[in-house]
């Protein structure tokens, strides 16, 4: 249980000293615990809430009490993005406390229409998987897994709509709202310019490269959004921020965001080149590319790895080095001969 003051060697101690308390909430996902942040200010603010489960709720409640702020005292819940490990408990926290719920404009339909949106996202994911070489049985298995996981999410009413660039004013601080699409289309980071502190959620993680998950376009177009291309652009913008502490959605804080972002940019460049070499050998589907890179992939990881591959083929497509060859509804990527 977190105490009032973390020990001085705790990497979250500088944040806690500034009134931003990390609470790690259990999730049923491979990523492990999710970081929720209590900002001891006025209004008393919670950033994200954790997944919708009894265990997670109990832990959240106990941790808040240990910090001297009962859950009922929360006045504002801020959502970083619509993924269920962050969003699931928002509605319950809001109903128990009467807190306002704030989210960026583009997140509102995902948050308020959670079930229908998740269903439509799954349909989109299934079509993408079939189109890129994943077999029917894997696709339907993954659909059942996804449906089962959906119980860890829940819709919430957004009572305060945020816009990119505006600031949330608290008594002792101001948080600049910055849209950073890529990991999800709704990713939002919150910048405390004065303390040079950034609450970044899953936009930047220290221990794993944040996956740019392929997500359905909301403008009704059927095309595949270029999640990794958008993510890299978002990383470049975050790189320019003058911050010394980044508080992520999972794992430990980041103290040198520029070095980490540079590492990520190099990793994506290398991976794109590796994928290009595989494509230059012979045309391959995204699924075949994923297998060539990572071997036999667990069913639950199929969409994540496919998103990862397609992110990189998007880069190569944009550079004019590969093209899509469609045969019988399945896409293979082939090298452009120049
Ligand atoms: Zn996420």
C-alpha cells in the first residue's frame, strides 16, 4: 500500500513532492498494472481510474484513503485515452464522488458510446486481419477474447470537453492539454510547464515501445489510418517539450524523454528497414511479415503485431518503396522496382 511519502529513492518521489501521487492499479492485461495519478490540488483530480473490476476498485479506494483523500472527495477525473485499462472505472468513480469527467473532444464518442464503439472497432479489426492474411479461426478466436475483455471497460459521461492546446486550471498548477494521437487516436498528454512535468499515459513508456494500435477512422472512410506515422509525428512534438519528468501510464517515470524518443525513432527506422528487406526478398502479407519477425504469434497478440507491421509498411508506402498487391481479398506487400 502506498504511504503518504514514498521513500526518497522511489522514482515517483519528485512527482509526489509536487502533489502528484502515482497509484498502480491491477489489470487483467499482459501490460500489468496501470498508473493512475492523484493530483492533490483544487479541484482534487484523478488522472485515469483503472479497469472496471472489483479488485481494481478496492485497490484504488484503499490507495486514495492511504493518501488521505477518500474516493468520495474526488472532484475531477481526467481521461488520457479511451483504452479500457485506463477508462473502465471512470464512471463508477464519478458516480460515487460526483466528480466532473474531462476528456479531449476526439475521445468523447469513444468514452460515451463505449460498447457500440468497441463493437465497431472489433469489426474493423476483423476486416483488417482477414485482409492482411490472418486466418478465419484466429480472427474469430480473437473476437471472443476481445468481447470477454470488454467487461473491463465501461462508458462514462464526459461533463467537460477539453480541446488541444487549452489549459486545465487548478489552484496550484496549470495543465496544458496536448493531443498526441498514435498509440490511440485519443491520446492526450498534460503538461505542467512550471514544474516541467508531463503526464503522458501510454504515449511514452520507459520499458516498452508504445504500440500504435490500428484504429478505425471515425470520418466514415474505410481506409486504414496510419497510426505509426501519426505516432512518430506526435513523438517529435513531445520531444520538443521542455520537461524533466514524464509520468507514464505503465511502469516507471522517464527522466530523459529526448533520449528515449530518439531510441524509439531509431527502433522504428530499423524495423522499417528490416521489413523492407523481407519484402524485397519476395512479396509477403503483413501476417507473414509478423511471423518472419517474431515467429509463431500468440492468438491474443495477433492484432498488436499486425498493427506493428502495418505501421511500418505505411512508412515504406509513404516513401514509395513498397506497394500493395491485392489477390483474392488478401494484401501482400511488394518492393517497388526503380
Ligand atoms: Zn493504452
